[in-house]
C-alpha cells in the first residue's frame, strides 16, 4: 500500500474511533462516590491506591487512609503522603499473620482499625477513603463481612473508597463500581532481589 493511501486509511479509522469514544464520553453523565477494589496477586494494588490519594490531594480533597496490615514502619507513602495537609493517615496492623502468630491479638487490632474506618465511612467530609489491605481481614474472618459491606454500601453518596488486598471476596467485588485484578506475571523478589525503597515500600 502506498504511503498516502495508508495515511488516508489511518485518518478514516481514527475518525471512526473518535466518534465512538466521544459518544461513550457523552453518554457517561453519572457522578457519585465510587467503590474501587484493587485485588489479585500482582504488584501494584497499594501503590495504585496511593496514586489516587495524590490525585485527590491535587484537587484539594480531604483523604482518610487506614493501613490494616503493616509490614514495615518506614514506607515512603506514609513518610510523604501521611504528612500532607488534608490527609489523615492511620496504621493499625501489627504485621503479617505469619509474623504475629496471635489470632486474638490480630482480631483486636483489626477491630480497632475498623472502628477508625467506620468513622470515616460515616463522615461526608472524607472525600476519599483508602482501606489498604482490608481484604485479608475479611478472608480471615477477623471482621464481620456483613457489617463491612453495610458500612461501604451506606457511606455518604459522594465519598470515594478504594479497597486493596489479595483475594477480594465476591460480595465486595459485586458491590464495587470498579474492580481491577492485577496479575502476577513476574516479580523481582522471586529472582532474589530484596524489597527496594521507592518501588516496594
Ligand atoms: P505495592 O504496594 O507495591 O503496590 P501490592 O499492594 O500490590 O504492592 P501487596 O500484596 O500488598 O502488593 O505486597 C506488598 C509488598 O509485597 C510490596 O513490597 C510488593 O512489591 C511485594 N509484592 C507484591 N506482589 C508480589 C508478588 N507477586 N511477589 C512478591 N512480592 C510481591
Ligand atoms: Mg498492598
């Protein structure tokens, strides 16, 4: 095919594509608080949630973050985002279940964290609430799933919530507006690379 011919066909294809995309954008008129669930075994769930925290802060929104499972105390996200005006940052976990090895203590910690989250989900002043690693508390049965789903379903109508963690339960993804399942194709850890500041924490 000659170059001019190829360029004309490209322009026609892009014009058709633009018409479809513009029509879809025009049809999407709804506006409300969204429940976003980021799950799956691949890397990028929490960092995506913290990307939305940065976006929301850029819009002058008030943000609440609850980190339910704390694996380390020196994360870049807490050091940077946690001290921005407009953010309320809580770290409630004691570590991974295989580190604490204490179910009673894990349940008590989970419930303390959930009390903070529930308060945020009841207050319209929080325009974005991030519940980082919440899914584990549901899959281990540390929190009552019905109460959690009920609080999410009845939060203020314009409040956005992002939930992260592997193995999100079906009832949660069903309630969500946006669900991304991040696949684990490769991770440097499995090649013997230790967690890198700026990338992993
Ligand atoms: P991140 O915080 O980097 O976005 P994540 O929230 O998707 O990761 P988590 O399961 O919360 O994933 O794990 C947090 C830590 O474990 C990060 O240091 C991350 O790089 C690492 N990690 C995530 N996925 C994997 C994986 N598939 N294999 C090994 N390590 C992983
Ligand atoms: Mg995470």
